[in-house]
C-alpha cells in the first residue's frame, strides 16, 4: 500500500516524485480545492462568523480522484507551501478527503531539492491550526468587507464596482499621490552649472575654450547624452561638472532670470582656482539577499518585470527546471518570504563558491548577517539559489529568457550578500572665483573605485562622476558656464516597484499578496498604468473619497497595519480569531448602516471649474458619469452642453472626423466611451447617430440587422427569436433585448422550427424548454436524470396529444369537404 503525497501544482508534483521512492504516489490539487462560494457572503456573522465552504468549481472530479487515492493509501502527506495559504490548502484537503488525523501528516520544505525533500519527509508534523485560523480570519474579513461595501458602491457610484480591505487602501495610496500631483504648483528657480577642465587653453584668451565646440556637439539635439557618454567625454577631456553653491559667503539661490544673469555676468572672464580638495576612503556593504518585496522591486527596475510576472517566473524556478544531465531541480528557495535569514548550509555553500571561484580577497572572515523586519517569520529563509554552484550561465541553455534573467538576479544578489565591502575614494572639490557680487564657490564631488568587493558580482549603479586629479591652488578653465532655468517638480507617480516598497513600508498586505493587490486595482479600473507609471483614475479617486468619508478605519493605513498585526497574532500567539473579527465587525456594521442612509450618489455631486460654457457662457462644473469625470454646464438642464476632460481636468476639444452624419448631414466627431473611441454626431443629443471605428480611425460597416425567425421566445412569451451576429458567429436572441436576455445556440434553429410547427414549442415551463435545449436545471445528477425523464415523458405526451388532435381535425375537414 502506497503513501499519498498531495502538492498544489503538477510541476511541483513532477519534481518531488523523482526524489521519493516507489512507496509514494504524488498528486496535485491544482491550487485551492475548497473556498467560500463566489455568490453570497457565505459567512454566518450571527454565529461566530462560521464560514460555508464549497468545492471549487471544476474540481469535483479531481476531489473524487484524490479521495479514491487517499482511501487506498496507508498515510497522506500534505506537502503544500509553507505559508498561511499553503497551510489553509492543506487543512481544506484534510477536511474534504476525510482521512483520519492519525494517518495525515504535514510536510514543509523551503526548497524542492533532494536533501530538503528527504529531510522534510523524515520528520513530518501535524497541521498548524494557528496558521489555518489566521488565513481563515483573513479570508472571512476580506469577504465581509468586499460583499458588504461593494453593493453600496453599486448604488452610490456605479454598477459592477468592488471594494477590498487591502486593495482599497492601496488605491488610496495611489490616489493621494495623484491629488498631490494635481494640486502641485511649480516654482521657478535657476542654477548656474559649469564644466571645468584641467587642460588650460592659453590661446583662447577671453574666448571659448577649445573643448567648447566638442561639448556643444555632444549636447546637441533633443536627446540628452547618457551617463556613460558623459563619463567618457569627461575622462577624455580631463573635465568635470560643478554647481555654483555659494555667493559672497551665502548659499546661492536665484528665483528668477534677472538674479541668475547678474551673477553670471559678474563671472565672465574671471579666473577659476581649486580652493580645496578633500579625499577620504569609504566602504559600501552589500545588500541583503532578496525577500519578496525587494525581488519584485529589483526585477521591475532592472528587467522591467511587473510584480505578477516576477512571481510567476519565480514559481517556475522554485517548482523545478529540467537541467538535462542534472535532472529536474528546484533552482530557488520559496519566493514568498519577508525574512533575510540564511541557513547555515546556505551560508557554507555561498562562502565555498566565493572562496574557490573569486578568491580570498572577496570572502569576509565571518558570514554576513542581516536584520529582518519585525513582522518577518524567521522560520522562513530569504530567496536564494538552492545550489550556488549552479551558475546562471550553466543553467542558461535550459531556461527561458525571463527565467534566466530572474535566476541571474537572485543568484548574484545571494552571492554578493556574502562578499566583502567595496572600497571607494571619495573626492570633494571646491572651485572659487572672485567676482563683483562676491566670491563665488562651485562644488563638485566624485568617487573612484579602490576595491570592487561585492560589486564584482552585483553591479552598483553609481551616479557620481569620476574627477580628474587636482590640487589646491590649481587653475581651471571653464568649458561651459551658463544659467539654467528649472521648475520644482511634483512627487513622482508610483511604479509597481515603488508601490510594493510603499506597501511593505506601511505594513499593508504580506509578501504573498503584493502582486495580487497591484493586479486587482488595475483590473478594477481604479488604477491605470501609463508609461510604467501608476495613475489613479477618476473612478479610483471617487471611490476612495466615498469610502474615506464613511469608513475611515478601513481606509486608514495605521488601522490596516494593526489588522495585519492582529492576524499575525492569531498565527504566532494562537489568539482567538473569532474575537478579532468581532472587534472589527461592530464598528464596521455601524458605519455601513450610516453610509446606506447618508452617502450621496457620485452622479449627484458637482465640483466647480475655471471654464465657461461655450453655448450659454455660464460656468462649467465637473460631474461624474459612467465613463469618469466630465465637464457639464452649471445651468443643466436648461443648457445641456457637456464635454469630456483630460486627467488634468482640461476640456477635450471635439475632433472632427471628416465624415458627415448619414441622418442629418452634420459633422461626425471623435468621442470616447467605455469601449474606446467612436464617431458621434456633433448635434447630439438631438441626433444620436453613432459609428464604430477601428484603431486607425476607419469607419466600420454597421452590424447587419437581426434576422427574424418566426420562433416565439420561451422566456418572455411575447418576444421573437432573431438571428444576431457576434465575434464568435451567429446566435439566437430575443428581439425584446435588453428586457429579455434569452440566448440560444444557432444549432437549435431547425429543431425549434420543427417543434413550433408541431405545436410543441414554446413549452409551458422553462424547465421543459431547458430540457429540449439540453440545459441542466437540477442541482445533482440524480435529480437531473429524474427531471429529464419526467420532462421528456411530459413533452412526448403533450406532443402526441397535440399531433393527434391536429390529425383528427384534418381528417374531419377532409370528410366535410368530400361530403
């Protein structure tokens, strides 16, 4: 009798199967096999928040197979992931399979390697119910918030919206940044940068330096030179860049051109001398090995991978890759972690590689240790290669491009974390010139690498320049010197990487949730990504404002952080999970009742604008509609002028398409709706003609009109089925759409015509119609079969009676005629 091992994925099962003996059978649950049903809240709030779980749709057959395998097995080993979610999956499996606790074991491992698997199975444990309860509390908490606030948003903002305990706070973070950007007023300021060289040009006199033409050529054109290009030019011309820092003993600061020009003019023709040179040695320590958040940030910054993509690639590296002669190996440790801890075995393997392959100069006397965050689970490890001797180049032939990039990143970060610091020579230079406005002091700094240390493996992206050799009192020649106008900039929009960093810093979510949070807020259209920057949409801002007004606790970052700590307390200290939910639900339910009564509909609220109505001259105001924010006349409904606005609130002028309206002859203009751009008559709302256009702006032919069939609709009884066209081809639909949304396969057309001719169609009940159409109407297979037999008999009898009556009438009519 074999032992059954259950993991989440087939890839993981395949890898583990190779490490276990013939007495084990490994199967995959394909993720969650049981969850709260998608329809309804399914949490009994009045009775201790007891959840109702159902088998995940499409998993009944798989569950049956796992039950059968479990009954035939001596022991069942639940080898799901080692985090809370993995523990919950294991518990659901144990509950559904019905295996005795005595013969059910829990095995966890941080890496899918032969040694890790053997060690885990040699010392199995039991289910950790504290972890299960923590995950169950999170799931129930999120269900309560989502299923009770979402319907409120449908009523008060727009249909189909959703809210989430964590996702709404993430949207708030992005929305607040968007508000800061919109409210930002840029302020003017001026700088006076200079490019100096140690190569004096005596022939130039008061004219331009001989390098000036080369410098201007480098900076010509719209595209600025890159950092490597600048570094090369500076090195070839013994030059460097400096900024004016002090004038007459005071800090330099020019707020307008006049102030800057006055100082600049006084510097014309002056001598520039090195007034001081300071050199000191500096060390930079290597960064710690990756945790989930830092991996997502580095993958985004260095490879352009989104958080979701990063975790998908990491999952494949963790579950195992076929390396040819080496077999299938899990290349990295578990990728959902917030701990920088490294096991003694990992430290030993990393130090061995450094000593043998890089040399003693790169190996510190003792291992490098790094502190984790307070919330980190020290039982977890940092993300690292399972075997440092398998280098990225060695694995390259067996990896996809994206797998190679991510493995290379993880491998290098781990090796670098155990190497010696890099050593730098930091140089600071002051350049002085005596002018009419007082002594002017320029400053520049740079650094030069003295010993590469860990940067041999992990490239350090330094923005500091390398200065030429200089000494105090040395004269310099200016190659370029001019005042530059600048404006203060608003805070930058979040990228996926910086949002992950913000979520981690604020304690919002946990390693396993970052990718799904960012994905969800974009799927819900609360946040959009433009040029890799995350921008809150008008919808996201409106929803955030509504929720902040009535649910300040849920939208409060500190409260969300505290809730995460409460969930951690359930896992770490076995705190009562029901009590945590009770403490949350009391104030929440009160807020919900208040919001139901007092929250105003978003479409009923207006905000004044600075723009005038082009039709009547009244002020335009901002309103919110199904497609987001737009401008409308404040005298509505007397004046019905309205126009879209851009993300900055500016009116978007209607673009004429060059096409004429086929109904009234006026111009067709380009408009934007929920499904993209289309053409609409400029005389709207008097003329409501619209035309579809493709991405290039070409007018698409109108859809063919529905083709009548003469078949009555069985749902509404008053409508007629017509042939409509869709992307997937023709189908039968009711001509009373959208009041009646009946849809039937086009394959049933001939059969329905026959049945209607026989007087059988439409049947009296929907159940009878569904039976004829081959649709399921019962919950269980037995009930469905029973219902099928009854319906078939009833339909057959009814059809036979009608046919007999019809035949009898025909016979009677013939007799009468012959007589």
